[in-house]
C-alpha cells in the first residue's frame, strides 16, 4: 500500500490574543533567569512566598486603586461570571494582596514580608515592552510603619538589578508625596496653579485636572512639561513628620550605598500612595533605554498607608514594589541553558534501552543528561558538543556485547570502555573540574570589580 498524501486541514488556526506573548528559546531562558534571581534574593531578605488568585471581585481593584485612575477606568479586563458577579483579571498585585491580608487574618503575622510573581492583565495599547498580559515580580511589607521598611525594599530592588547585570544605566528616581495632609495641601495648590494655566495644558491634562491632577506632573507632553517646571513643589508642603520620614529613608539608602536621584515630579499613577514613591528608570539614550523602546520604567513602587482602609481594614501602613519581568528579561541578554553533563548516544534498539537505564541512574544522582537518539553519529556528537556536554557515553553493538559503554571525554577526546557503574567517577571528576573553573572565573571577576572600585 502506498503512502497517502498528507491531508491539508481547511480549519483556520485561531490567532493568539493581541498583546499576549508566547515566550520560547533564549527569551524564555531570560524570563526564567529573572524569576529565579528574584526567588534567590527574596530569600536573602526573608520575604515569604505567596501564591495569589489571578482574578478577584472587581471591587477589590475599583475601591483600592480609585475609580479615576487609568487602570480602573480604561484598562481592566472585567466580566460577569455565570453567577452574575463582576470579576476582574488582576491588573496589579498589591490590591489582591491587601485583600488577602484582611480576609485571611494575616494581621497576626504583621509586619509580613511577602513576595510573588506571575501574570497580570491590562487593556493597554500593545507595543514593545507593553503587553496586555505581562508578568511582574512583586515584593510587599505590610504592617510596617518605619522608614526602615522602605529602605530595605529599595536595597533589595537595587541588589536585584545589580545581580541581573542591568543596573549600569539605570537610575533610582526617588520622591516623597508626604503624609495624607501634606499630599492634600500640595494637591490643592497644584490644582489652583494648573487651573490658572488651564488653556496652556494638553487636552489630556485638562481632563486629568478634573480627575487626577497629580498625573499632570508625569505627562510627556511638552506643553505640560513647560508648566510643570514652575509648579508648586511638594517640599514646600511637607509636614515636619513627613520631612523626618523622608530624611530617614535617604539616610538608610546612603548607609547601604544605594544611589538615587531626588525627582520632585515623580508621582505614581495610583491614588493610594503616601510618603515614598520611586521608580528605577534607564537613563535616556542609554543602551538599556534603546532596548526597551518607548517604555521607560523597569520597577516602581512606594508606600501605600491608605490602601488597607479602602478595603475595610483598620489603618495599616505598607510599602512595596513591582517590576516587569519581560522588561528585565529584555535587558539581561541571552542566558545559556544549563550545560549538559553527559550526552548519551545509543546506536540501535537494544542500546536505546540501555541508554534509558543509564540516563535514569545519572539523573537520580543529579547529573544533567540528554539522550541523543536519532540522526547520523557525527551529527549527534556535534549536537552533544553544542549542548556543552563534558562527556559522551556511546553505546553501539560492541558495547552491548561486552556490557560496557564508551566514555568519551569531549574536551581531551580520550575514550575508554567502562561498565555502567564505573561511569559516575570520571563524570564527577569532569563536572568538579568545570565547577572549579567557573568558581575561579567568578573570583577573578569579583577581584576586578573590587579593583575598579578602589
Ligand atoms: P506598575 O504596576 O504600573 O507600577 O508597573 C510596574 C512595572 O511593571 C513597570 O515598571 C513595568 O516594568 C511593568 N509593566 C507595567 N505595565 C506593563 C505592561 N503593560 N507590559 C509590560 N510590563 C508592564
């Protein structure tokens, strides 16, 4: 019977949703590297891992973020479920975490240091670095009123960016919005000032003036920027207490050698911020800024002492930040997958069974193993080399007959016939030698850094 021609499907494949991404290959490795680095660092700072629902009742977000914010008024994915309840795919982590703090009685653990990461959803105009489903790293301290908490979160963010190797052209912009009374007093004079110049504002900012006047300060429109330059500054309205708080934050950053730039026009988009507000932003025209396209912020956050009350809790101080995983991943560059320790190359069916047994044994001993099962021998050996394998374990007819494998050291080219249970020792020697070499080069890098610093 002849082979029939493949049947072409007439069904049209559905497209992925606009603004979502399927992440694969080097991009997926970079993404995983960002998440793993965050996991490692949050443990150094003793943040507890939490897992949160991807959707919440809509009120969780509309009440805490403020009805007038862009996120609530334009960007939420809200829908009625089959029980006619309005639900929303989370557009940010903080509000859901605050809800969980209250509904689970996490007050008993306060102050709690919480960390998580995962997908978020905002109906934004998609472009490079801006998606409708994106992912964030998130760190929050709830129930801590002291500036020490702000400092620790900032030092942790700084360490994360440094360890990811993306800190070079990135600046920490820092501001204070004062306590509630400072913020309100400043807001009143800002509104008066912008009202007096209403006609010179951009159309968007004229609308902001009604709904969310602080946002005029971070407008990119040249007309707004011009007016913002002479606008009243928060510093003139800070209460003594608010000044003292901010002073302690900056002292803490100095003590921990974290550099920052005071940025009086920095306001965060959401209503609930008080005191400290910050963003890590690439310097204009730097290689990092170019890679990120027109999207500028890598990581942002601040103190949100007013939020828990909007959800019906008692006044609870809190501070946190979030960083875009895709944006960080764009900057970390190619991350090689972990190299293979042993490549197994079986020739023939019987050899395949043997390969499976040896592969299982080695993986149980925590070696990274890949079986190269098909294709010409030469091709398979070159794929093993590309995967960074230290040794190839070749199993052909002769090896089946003698109950051995050919153990080939891929660096020296030396080859020997070994019984399967003799493989572990030379493999351990090779992996230990590689680990030592890696360590030496890390130490050399560190020495170079120290040298440059001094
Ligand atoms: P935000 O919650 O808006 O303060 O954002 C915190 C961080 O999340 C930003 O600095 C970005 O790195 C990232 N981010 C926010 N919105 C998006 C988006 N639509 N696409 C990709 N990353 C985003």
